[in-house]
C-alpha cells in the first residue's frame, strides 16, 4: 500500500527535485501558489511550503535510497528513526488547492474588493499584510470604519 512521505529539499531546488522524481516515475506533490506582482503584470509561482516536497511510495517495494539521492533532495523528514508519513487526506486537500492565486503585494490605502465570504462584493481599504496569507482591511459599516482580517485569496485590487 502506497503512502505519502515528506522530503526536505536543498535550497531553491524544489522544482528540480520534483522534475527528477517524475522522470523516475515517482508520484510527487509540490504545492505552489501564484503571486501576482501589482507593480508589474508578472505572475510568479512560489512554493506553499518552501523546501518541502511530498512523495508517494510503497514502503515494501520502493527504493528509498534512490529517492534520497535524487538531485535537489536533501533527505526524508523523520520522526525519531521513522520516516514521517503524511495522511492521504491532507495531501489530497493540498492537491485540490494547488495554484491558488494569492495577491498580497498591495500598498496601504489601496482600494480592494472582497470576492468571497459574507463581505462578498464589498469595497475595503487595504491597511497592512497579516502574515503570508492574510491581510488587514478597513470596511465601512454604519458610517464607521471597522478592521477585518481576511485571506489574500478573497481580495482583489480595484483598478
């Protein structure tokens, strides 16, 4: 029975490791998202978990040493002496949500529109980022500005 394992990659070599694993016929998952640069029309693909890669292997018949020695791979993640096994449900969720467009290169005072949730189609003012995946916005409710924190995937800049 195949299981998902977690690999640790060499710096900035996640894409190389994934390509080399795929050329060996090994199923891998490298979750990424598209970061839209507001200053230019350029979209950049970035890793969701930098330096980490998921691989699906059969613990009885796979050649773990071949995977470990693949270009771009540093080592397997271990918990004590055992290889770290990742639940199938978690990896399936990551696969479904790969390449989600996330915008977080906004400047303070930019006008944005919410695209999902209970504030859908409401305009807000971008205040500041709140970590990598959320932002703090100001929305006007009952003639008073209120701070809210939302996922970056639910906002878009109003032109």
